[in-house]
């Protein structure tokens, strides 16, 4: 159950970042690349964190 709550929190954070990207694109922002980098880093860190957390829960 703990892993599910961590996963849901990660999905919510990713959703907020996608909304942030859409708002900036529709507003004509010039920093789209920075937002892409933030999203990719969040994906990698989130997946790694969930993997480490699931391994920790198994012990």
C-alpha cells in the first residue's frame, strides 16, 4: 500500500509538470526545453526512487 501511495504522488507530480508545460506552450513561453529537461529528470528520478523504495519494502 505504501508503494501505491508513492506511485500516486509521483503521477500527480508528473501531471502538474505536464499542465505546467501546456500552460507555458499556450502562453508562448521560450523555456520549453527547460521544462522538458525537468520532466525527464522527474521521470528518471521517480522511476529510480520507486524501484529503490519497492526493494526497501521487500526486505
